[in-house]
């Protein structure tokens, strides 16, 4: 339940970083590309391939989000983050994405659920 409560903090952080001019365009594009890859009906590694087919989507998204946060720099991130700074860790990001899956369409929900297993 605590993870679900953090979801608005991460959404605010994501949208803030995506709009901020101090954040590199490349990092923004990587997040957009990762989201587009998850939504796309065709995968480079099909979902029917055990483990790899499910994890590739989530791995790309988490990696892109971690890069966005890391490269933005702490001062920029803290401008948009309203939660506890200790909650910005990689494991917490995975937990928040898993919780976010509850609100998404079934196809995306299945893909994001694999985060906990990755």
C-alpha cells in the first residue's frame, strides 16, 4: 500500500524531468522509446520465449528511467521529488512500476508484473 502511495510522487517526477530543459533530450527520448516498445504489438524478443520475452520490456523501461533520474542530477530531481530522498532507489522504482501495473490495461499489466520476478 505504501508503494501505491508513492506512485504520484514518481509520476510528478517523471513529468517534471520530461519537461525540464536541463535534462538531456537523449534521456527523454530513451524513456519515450522504452514506453513505445512496451506498447508496440511487435517485440524484438517475443513474449512466448520464457523469461526473456517478458523481462526485456521491463528491463528497458527501468533502465531508461534510472538513466533519466541519474543523468538529470540530484538538484533537478529533488526539485520535482516530494517524497523521501531515500525512496529514489532502483528497487523502489521497480516496486512502484509493479504497483502502477494495477491501473494499466491487461497487456501492459502482464509485462510490468514481471519486474518483481526480474
